[in-house]
């Protein structure tokens, strides 16, 4: 097995299954999908789609920092949405957290997400 380390932080939600918040191998970090769980309470943020997306990107920020980087070290994102009608809002919220040049990205509509979340985002980071 390749040399790898597990990234974990209390500033992001604990894993709700048999996975790690992120795994680092070499200078690459594979971040597990984040849903809008508040890490302090492990309760879902349900106020609005915007509140959910903000919580997701805040969770991702915490994991990125625990890995020794920032969201601007992300080279690839995968965004899962239960409603593609939220796509424009995701773009607006994402622009608050990322600077150009932006990472590569894919966005998919899915039938359902864990804990009835409206959004989940996973990322691959490369640290210098």
C-alpha cells in the first residue's frame, strides 16, 4: 500500500460511515464528500440551500486546512445536487471560497444524498 496519512479535524463533521475525512498520499489529498453537517452538533443545516452550501464549503475549508492547505489547492471538485435548479447559486457561493484559476469541476443531479442533504461536494487537492 502506498504511503498515506489520514486527515482528521474536529472543525469538520466526523465521518458518518467507514471512511476518513481525507486521505493524503504524496502531495495529493483526496477529500471525502462533505454534506451540510454542523461539526459542533452533527446536525444538518436546513435553513436554506445557501446555508447548506456555505456549511459544506466551511467544512471543506476545515479539512483543507487540517491537510496543510487551502481550498485554492483543490484541483478537482465533484458537486452533487438534488436539484440542478440550485446550480447558479452554487456558482455564486463557490466564488466566495475559491480564487482564479478555479479547479476543474463536475456537477451532477442525484436522486438523494445522505441525511436528505441538498448538496455534497468532494475534492482532490495537490499541495506544494
